[in-house]
C-alpha cells in the first residue's frame, strides 16, 4: 500500500496504566494521593459555564499572571501549556532545530526520545554513572540542546544546582531545559539562574505537587526572548489549548499556597517513612527527593515483585529496559496506602 510510505511512523510513548478498577492502590504514575486544593473545588462549583460559549483567553493571562507573581518573574517570562508534556514537546520543536544532537541521560523521562523521533531531531543519550548520577562532562560536548529532569525520573535523584549552572554556562549556543516536574518535593529550583543565563528554560507542572494531573497544566519560565520564540511556535500550531476551566482552576490552585505546602509536606513525611520500611525489607535505592522511590531488592527480581503486587491490587511501575529492569518505581501515596504496601511486602518476603 503506497500511501503508507508517506506516513510519519513513530513508536509512541507508553504511559503508566490507568486501570478501570476500584479498590486498587495506584502507585504507578506519580500522581498526588491528595485531592486538589478545596479552593479549586469551590471555584468549580460556582464557575459560570456560559463562558464556555466563547473561545478561552489564548494568552491564559490570569494563570500566567498568578504564576509570574508566585515565582517573582515578569508575565512575559511565563508560558503555559496542556501539561508539561505539551510545553516540552513545543520546546523540542522550537529550540532543538539544529543539526547537532540533543543530549539527555540514557535513563530519564521516556518521552524525550519519543519527541526527538517524532520531530526528527538528532539526539544522543548520555549514560548515567553506576550510581545513576549525571556525568556533567558528557554535556560539555558539542550539542543542539540539552534536556535533563531534576530530580531525574525515574531515579528520583536530585543533582546539585551548581552542576546545572556549569552545564548551562558551558553551552551558551544551546538551549538547556531543566524539567522540574518533581522539584517541589525537596529539590532546589534552577529558577534563580535565569537572571544570569538567557539559554536556560525551566519547566514545571501542576500534575504532581499541585494534585491536578487531570486538569493538564504545565508551564515554562525563561527569559522573554526565549518564551516569545516558544509562543511563536505554539500560535503556529494551536492557539486555544488552554481551556477556561484550566486557566481558572489552575490560578486558584497556585493562590492556595498553604494547602500546597501542607500536602507536599505530608508526602515528604510519608516518603521518609516508606524509605525506612523498604530498607528493612531488603530494598536499596538512591535517596529520592521526589514523590516516588526507585527501588531494587537484594533477593527477588523486580519483575516478580511487580507481578505479585499487581495481582493484589497494588500498581507500581516496572520497565523492561536495559539497566533498570531490576527496579520498581513506587509513587508515594497516603500513609494508609504505604502501610498497605509495606504490609503486603512483609508477608510476601517471608
Ligand atoms: N516530566 C517528567 C520528568 C515527568 O515524569 C512527567 C510525568 N509523566 C512529565 C514531565 C509530564 O507531566 P505532565 O504532562 O502531566 O505535566
């Protein structure tokens, strides 16, 4: 069939399972176990849905302004999108337009190579060291752009911000994207570096720390020139991606900083408790500063533990990929959920 020759063929990204079952413990996609801010709920209850007759504000000004105020930057430095996946995909399209390969770690967010493939961007992966840490020297080579999450996913490892500064400073001819999807759980943001470097863009999301994965809101912060380039591509593609409820509810979530801090604090506390329990059970892992742990067991292969957990309604994530096939990524849930996980594992290992 000739028409197939003209098709853009790609291997799509595989997201974690979203089982259609009740009564499961879902620790497989790094969602927040707590509901969004009550302010979001209140707003939804009194939202004027007549407004849906109109196209939304394509500049999503309300949300952009609230984020700009929160992060002490100018609104012209903020770009919002439909989850950080949308922001990152547009950033790949905008900034990674050269001939040299874009660099990212070999073990990282598994959407990066998918975007590179779909947009026909040359890329090269840089192997993490034996402790799953980034080797900064790898990023001092000629490149067409750099993207690294901090903390990295799925390892949860937080790298020092000074290492990122070195990478950004060494690459004035490339855009460096730091994907801070998990930074709120104990990381240090690269945002202060924006004052010094115009080739840096920081991306964050409402999907994890703000408990709004279902709303689909992500954002990038960078200097105005860089954000303007991103907007040019976005408005050449689809202007009205941010719908009215997402703009309104997203803004309400940011304004409820007390709830944000409280729920993030709870998750961090539960994470630390879970670390202790899993250590006692024979798991080892690097010190995660995210809302998940990336663990391996001294005796039982990860694939077997994964299957046993799933059998019993506890969903975690496992990849059949080189270097990480003996690891499980476990999202931090509520205390109750983590107690159930630990109780199951205690019985499983006897
Ligand atoms: N970056 C990283 C490192 C992630 O793990 C995720 C979540 N899958 C995302 C970006 C995208 O999240 P979202 O599109 O929900 O903002």
